[in-house]
C-alpha cells in the first residue's frame, strides 16, 4: 500500500507539472506575441497622432 501511495502522489505531481508546463508554453507561444503586436500598433498610433498634430501647427 505504501508504494501505491508514493506512486499515486508522484503521478499527481507529474501530471500537475505537465499541465503547468503546457499552459506556460501556450502563453509564451500564443499570448505574448499577440500582446507585443498590440503594443506595437498602439505605439504607432500614438506616433502618427503626434505627427499629425505637429504638421498642422503652422
């Protein structure tokens, strides 16, 4: 019974580690590039707005 409990706990920890690893991998591969692209778009929009306003100052 002792080896069953040890094996069961090891399996739970290993499964939890695999799930956490896959979630972090998904975030790094999918979510972070999308956020970076949104930040670049926002920066370009701000730059264009500043440029537009400065062009009409006379």
